[in-house]
C-alpha cells in the first residue's frame, strides 16, 4: 500500500511537471542579424529550463531589401524553422526591429515571411524591446528589477530601462546606436559618404576627440532620474546586445564579464590607428566606433563599470510570447 501511494505521488508529480513544460521557438530580425532560439520553458515558474538550439546570421537591414535579398532572407528563416521543428515547439513567435518599417520593401518582406514561412512577425516598438531586455536580464541574474538597470545597444537602437519605486519604469529610448554613430563619424569627421565607404578606420586621435564629443552629447538626453539611478551603489548596470557583449566587452576586458571605463579608454588608445585588416571580428568597421560610443555615455553618465550579459530579446519573448506587459 505504501509503495502504491509513493508511486501515485511520483506519477502525479511527473504529470504536473510535464504540464508545466512548453517548448517555444522565437525568430528575430534585428537591424544587423537574423536569429532563432528554441527552448523548454517552465510556464508554472516562468523559467527557461533548457535552450535546445540557437543560431544567428548576419543580415544588415541597412542594405537594400531587393527581391533577391528577400528570397535569401526567407530561405534563411525557413532553414531556422526546419531546425527548430526538430524539437516540436508548440509556439513559433517572430519579432522584428522597427527599422524594417522605415526601409523600402520592409513591410512587404514581413508579409513574404508570413506567407512563405507561416510565422507572424511582430514589429516591436522601442519600449517593448526595453521591457523584453529587462525581463531577460532579471531571469539571467536573479536580481530584483529595482536594483537593476539594463543598457541595451544594438545596431540601430539603444535602450536603457529600470523599474522605479512606484512600480513604473524609467526609460531612455534612443533612436541612434552603433550603425548611426559609425555613419556619423564617416560623414562628419572622416568626410566620407557612408553609402560608398563602410569603415571609418583608422579613427586617429583627432577623430577620437570629435567622435567622443558626439557620444557625450547624445548621452545628455538620458533623463536625470535615470542618470541618478545608474550611479547608486546598490544598483547594477548590465549591458546587453551585440555592442556590449560581442564588441566592446571582449576588447575592453576579454577575461571578465565586467569592464571598466579605464579599461575601455585603454582599449581605444591601443586600436585608434588600426585599419580593418589589423582588427579582428565580424564587424571590424564599427569595432572602434562602438568603443567610443560606449565611453562617451559612460563619461557623461558618470559610470565606472558595466557588467555584460549574453542575453537578448529572444529570451524575453520566450518568457512572454504574447508581448503583453
């Protein structure tokens, strides 16, 4: 009888645990990359238990979305979906950068993906992207949202968000980020046409001073309440997105998830006079301008250090595929 009771309890536990588990797949069209992530999510605890599969490919939206490029993009999403299907997800969710609505053929590309790939892509506004980033970092770090500021820098947008004492949010929703900053350096400082020249390297000392001034000017737009929160000793500033995790962090401090303003300045000085051929990485053309962009904000916001986290918006969608906040 005792064994039967134990078996019954164990069986009920397995059934309950299985009912809590759901496999979800998320596809993202960012300003620079396409991504897919497939994970098992515990919907009872709202935790990502296992990431089964993830992949990304370079697909810059700043390049023209010709019919041929649309076909290539759709084929890539179909390939992502084929691989995701191996894990039998019950939810397929798609998200896209708002930049896609601003470029020729962007909306028709989203419709093509819906028709060809049978995936609905939600075009995210900046505030929703900020919420998703915060949600992903809370899940990754376990920190209270009141003690956390998330700084997300992508190819074409920048977002800073934290929860305030009243239960609302302080946000900075910047329309400028890595690509715009690099192009501004090309046009205003190097005197090159960004449509003809992709790289401003080498930047040089004179170019550094002028570029840093532009970044610091942009950072002045961050609201005083958010600036104050970012410098509190009880608050951790976590940087997410490709600029922080894949570009700035590894150059400033390749041995730690945390980089300091001093380390960032040192990395810039070591690389100011390097050409693209002398730099490493997939995005050499924006590598040094990314460093300068972040340094300008850190100086203007009086930040000593940033801790990076390898999460992105897809984790936020895995936890909240309805995108309701």
